[in-house]
C-alpha cells in the first residue's frame, strides 16, 4: 500500500527458494518449501532504515512464531537502499 509505505519502490518475493543470485554479496538459500525471501527496494538509504525498523516491528507483533531476519544490502559504492 503506497499510502502506508511511501518509502517503497517495489517488492519481489520468492517462496520456497532463496531467489536468484543477483548480487555478489547475496548467496540464496537452498530451495525449501518452508523458506521465503523478500526484497524491498526503497527510494533512499534513509528509507531503507525506516522500512527495516517497520518490518522488524511487524514481524515481532504479527509473526512472532516465524524466524524473520532483515538485512541491508547494496550494490557497489551505492549506499544501502534495499532491505
């Protein structure tokens, strides 16, 4: 929802596998039906930090029974803008 999350440009999600290897620093998990991988592209590095906090808060309140991990990633010298 763009009104609730104006910081987000796009989201890609992969269910059952770790997604493609598109960054040299990211090695996808082995395929497993109980795994999901999500990329949240934000408009800026500051927005990435905001979304990382919001994702952690949502996971703690709504997905407490699931292991959720957030990680900032970047490409080259570009500051982190993806959660």
